[in-house]
């Protein structure tokens, strides 16, 4: 119990330190460091909470692969910020997969996942040991809520760079040019392309928060007995960090200190 309380304390401190950079003053170095340290610490915390850290070696594995994934998320954000939407999303999904794997006691590349609207598919690679299924899928209430919110505030949907994207005729508030609910970007009609790229940075952040969240309700990747299934349901992702972020953080912090905005503004050159 004490261990878990400590882990939660570390998580909260990591979260609170990140918004300390001011919106316009944030440098690229700060963004890299925030991603590497943020994903490293949260991956270690997730591994501990999921009972997968039993030794110093396990801790180093979670911290090291978490940091590498954090750098992957940073590169993914750079790509979507430059308009390379699909390759950025692939890299973000790969980074999330590595974190899912090492915090489940698997090798870093044992399973590769991709988040679609409403389900995340995970495919066993040749590195997987005794996989339960070749393809398993998870669902998350957060994704369903995000999709419902995105649809409720949008007027049109389209595929943009491989992403289900939305367009709205009316902004949510004055001077608002776009928004993202989870993995669903929305741009106000007639706004420049840079707005879409900005919202795509938020989509990658959403996948990063998914990977950071401890998941107590997911089945193990491994099977105890029998044959491997072709397709299996892997369980429900709680995505507590993503939900907490959606519901509270955005309101608790002043807009110009909010790390998600600081990062998106520093990566996307506005038009
Ligand atoms: Zn934004």
C-alpha cells in the first residue's frame, strides 16, 4: 500500500512539474526532456502498479524503454506538426505499444498496437511468448466519450491523413480555431491547415496519456494453456490519466501554462 501511494505521488509530481514552462518560452529542449522524462517516470510507475517490477533490472527496463518511447512520442509530434500525419500516428502507436509491452512483463516489440476509433487492435509479433491471440482488441469508455463529444460539436466528418477528423461551422468559443477530443481532431471551417497540425499534436498527446495509464482490467497477453486464438477481447482500458486530463487538468491550469498547449505551440509553426 505504501509503495502504491509513493508511486501515485511520483506520478502527480511528474505531472505538476511539466506545466512549469510558459507557453511561448518553451524551448525544443524542454519539449524533448518533458517527453523523455515524463514517459520514463510514468512507465516505471505503471509497471510498479501493474505488479511487473520485481527487481532493479525490471525497473531499469521500464524506465529505459519508457524514456525511449517518450522520445518516440516527441518525434511523432514533430511529424504530425510538419504535416506527416499518418507516419506520425504510426510512430505514436509504436511508442505506446512498447510501453504497453514492458509494463505487462513482455519484450518491447512482442505486440504492436494501433488505435482505431473505439477499439485498439494489438497483433502478436514473432517476439511474443505464448500469445493468447494473434490479434486482440481492447475498448475504452474514454474513446467512446471522446467520439460522442467530437460528433456532437461537429458538422462534417472526413478521413484526413488516415485519421477520422471533424469540421465545425461554429467555434466552441470566440477565437477558438480547433479542438481535439482524445484521438479525434476538429477544425473550424476555413481555418488554415496549421490548425489541423496543432490538433494532431494533441491527438499524439492523447495516445501518450493512454500509454501512461495503469490498466488493471486488461487480460494478460499470455495464454496459460491450449492453442492461440485468432481474435480475442483483451478487456477494457480505464485510461485514468487521459480521463483525468480531459475532465480536470485543462480547467485547473491557466491556459498559457498548460503543457499540452505549450508543446503544440512550440512544435507547429502557425500560419
Ligand atoms: Zn491546442
